[in-house]
């Protein structure tokens, strides 16, 4: 049995929080200060590198640190939580490259304990903050992203593009499609080097016997129809053919749906679960 404050609900408590809430400030400051306070150490150089990258317009971070010290710097970050998240994302990237595993583990624990919507994600050599998803979903995605060949890395890129700190919906959607193509084409039409996911759909539709190995199937919605619907939805939903009257770039919601749709498709095609039956 869990305890909840008066006036709160389990649903409220279960919700992940965005930004830097009050209860996260002290543990984050304790984690950040030793890494960026100028001491001449290797870690202390992270801040100046960040400043040189100029990934966020506005304050000169290293200059502020030298002139006012960490407390003033931290106060500024608390006033601009999006910049705080950006800095943490850059720190994760830099510290991963330097193999500071225990330091990153400490940050991950802070984010988890404070109920943050952010977590540390490492995909195909890329490290940074990414949106937290339900544990079972994450496990399924991790399995699919470990797929050998091109499909796994492409799905990793799609995941980072959609759930990372700086989401790129168009890129994420496109990479999700490429990931499914990489998994499906060698299975459905291996002899066609110029095939697309649209061609995969057409071949599966015409052959009529691609299915999952499920004994009991609904008469109106057998797995063949469901698979065709999933492939066609992913293919048709792309923001392709700019210049057409109905063109629009993919939204964040569309990109998230595309990546979540790509996860089972990559897994099924790669594992042989989808086959002619």
C-alpha cells in the first residue's frame, strides 16, 4: 500500500513531471556543482566547452560562473528550466564520451527519484536525455533497437529524434520508416534493391498470405489485415511530397506514433514472426 498526500490522487503522483520542479533543484545542484565549478579538473572544463558550442543563445555560462559563482549560475538556470535541461543533456553527452559511468548513474537516480519525465538514453553510441516511457514499452524498444543490420541503428536514430531533448518529428518519422524498410525488404522482396515500404505493402497485399503465427484469429481482422494496416499507416502518414496542396510536416504526435508503430514491425520482421503462412 502506498501513501499519498491529502488531496492528492495516485494518478497525480504517477504523472511524470517536466522541467525542474522545486524538489529536484537541491539534488541536481549537488550533482552539477562539482562538475562545473572551475577547479582545473578535467570535469570542470565541460562548462567552457558548452559555452563554446553556443548551443543555447543568451548567457555566457562560463563567464557567469567566473563572475558570480555557482549559486548565481544555478539561480539563473532555475529561472530558465528549458536551458537547464539543455545543459544537462550536453553534460550527459560529454560525460558519456569520457566514460563517467558512476556520475551518470547518480544523475539517472536523481531523475528517477524526483519523478522527472527525462531519463538518460544511450542508443547506437549516442547519449543524451530522452523522454521516459513505460518500462515495458522501453524494454520492447530496446530489444528492437538491438536488431542486427541497419534496422536497429535506424530505429535508434528515430527514437532519439522523437524522444530526445530537441525533438525532430520529420527526421524521427523518416527514420522510423527506414528502419521498417531495412527489416522488411530482405524478408518480403529481397531481390529488389530499390524497394520502398510502399512496395513491401503492395507485395504483401497481393500475395495475401503474410501473417503472424496466431492460431485463433478474428474473422474480420486476421493478422494479415492488421499487419497490412500497420505497414500502410506508417507509409501513408509520412510528410512526403512537399509542394502538394495537402502537404504538411509531420507533427510530434505523428512521429511518436510512427516510432511506436515501427518497434513491433522491426521486431516481427527481423525475428521471422511475420512470414507467409
